[in-house]
C-alpha cells in the first residue's frame, strides 16, 4: 500500500518568508508525527497528533512553528518568518495509533532558507 | 531523562565482514520500546525492529540480529556477512510508554560504509 507522502520534496525560501509543509499519512493511521533532521541537532521530535488533536506543542522550536491536522488525515507544518536555522529536513511519520509504536516515515521535505 | 547514545559515529567494513552497531539508552520508565531504523542514501527512514522492555529475547531476521540487555541498557545490532547495500546511517531510538505521544528519541546515528 501507499506509504507516507510529503510535499514538496524540496523547498528553497528566502529568510522571512512563510512556508507550509504537507504530510499525507498512511491510510488508517490515526497518529501522526513531525520530526526535524539537521546536521547539528540530529533527529528531533517536534509534535504529534492523535486524530486532529495535538495535546503537546512543547517540542516545537519556537512560536513561529505551528501545525494542524484536518479530517484525521493530512497535516500541515507551517513555519512563519523563516530563519536560516530552520534549514533542515522535515520528516513526517504515522502509526496505527499511539499504542502501536512502529512509526513509518515519509521521504521528508528538505527546507533551505537563504 | 531519556537519552540514546550511539558512540560509533562511522564504521567502515569490507563486504562479508560482520559488524555490530552499539546502542546504549537511558530511561526511568519500566515500560519502554527500543527501535532500529535504517536511513539509506535515498534519505527515507526504514523501520527495522521494535523491542519492548519486557522481552529480552534476542531476535534474528536474516542477516540481522539484535541483542537486548537490560542489565547494561544496551540494544546492539549486528549485521552478519555485510553487503554493499547495507551502507546507510543506522539510528537507534527509544520510546517511553509514560511519555505522551510516544515520540521517538533518536541517537545521533552510526554511518556504516560497506565496500566491495
């Protein structure tokens, strides 16, 4: 079946612009996760959704980051007023539920802020 | 606090050699899960294995085997008779049952290079 998909695969933006990153989880997966992978910080957890709800936003790096999920499916990670330190690969993962701990990852969106 | 340490940053081997990737974890939870993921040059993280804290049995899957030892808080991964296609970055990760959302805490990864 189809895996997790993310778009765009690459995004180059100018400092100060807003960007939206999209994630389509595996069909039927209720839990969705966003991670960021950068050279300096490795793989770091950002936020998770159970259904459309994100109970804990403390992993988001700053208030410029926000995420939403609609219809229990597609999720969007928005970064406002991008900064160069936001450059990273943003990875989305999904799992059948919070009690099922195998997370399946998408190919990621490589964000470059110039 | 939870933490995953992969002390080996890079490992280089020649095909057919066996190689072991080390993973040491820290957690205060009694219920937790350990994972290994593979990230080939294409970039997509591939799930390899999940192990819960109550199951210390070693596992073998083809050329892959995992050794879980709670006494030393280690979850090591061995590739037998390595192949060039095994070249990738390998990540060990921890998830705690008490932690909301069961987010994965990753180690820094070990880059494995297998030459022919």
